[in-house]
């Protein structure tokens, strides 16, 4: 996803471009929350 906004406390070696490292992951601020919710429903 092109929207990564990394947690500022994340160590540089953990800044890997994964959603789990994003401050918005699984929050209402995430622009792609519908995508994640669809995965959970299936």
C-alpha cells in the first residue's frame, strides 16, 4: 500500500514497509480499513 506512515518509535531496522508497523494499522484513520475488514470476514 502506498500509505505507510511509520511509527516514529520504530527502530530503523524494523521500518520494513509492512502495515503492522503503520500507526494507522487497523484504526479508523486507515484509508484501507475496508480491505482489512473484508479479509477478516472471508
